């Protein structure tokens, strides 16, 4: 989250990171989905919510 907070002050970086996170949230891109993937999704969701609420 520290990285997310730092980039959130640069508009272009924030927009790019939002799109990157949305892409990473798509679990269909993975061959095998494991519990670690669901844990990572939770982190992505928090970061996305933070960036979209700014």
C-alpha cells in the first residue's frame, strides 16, 4: 500500500495502476487458481478501492 499511496499523487500513474489492478483481478488469466491468488486479489481490491476513492 505504500507504493499505491506514493503513485496516487500522480494522475497518470494512478490511472495506469487502476487499469493494471483491474487486469490483475481477472483470475481467468491463470491456469491454476490457488489460495494465494485469492489472498492477492484481496490486496488488489483494497488498492483499487483506495485509488478510486481519491
